[in-house]
C-alpha cells in the first residue's frame, strides 16, 4: 500500500477556567489517500474508534504530531 496523502485527526478544545489558556488536543483516527484517476480522497478510519466532531486532514510529516492549534 502506498503512503497516505493525509493523516486524519479529530480535535478537542479544553474548556478550563478563563485563567488557563485553552488548548486543543489532536487525536489521530485514520489516514486518507488521493484517488488515482479522479479527484477525491478515500478516508480510512481506525477500526473501533467512535468519531464525532471536526475531522482535520494534515499532510504527513516525519513523526511530527500537532499538539496545539494556532
């Protein structure tokens, strides 16, 4: 199988008191591959993971995992 075009993450923002800066936690839930002949993507989610909310696609980097949203 070829390398994925994107990693797929869900994001969740913390909701602490106003004294603490909000943080975004990223959880990798799958990968996405470009179609070979037509525009589009195939998204493969990790089996057994319940996914809800916002999905984010990021190009893979060498072992780099985002830890906080800008």
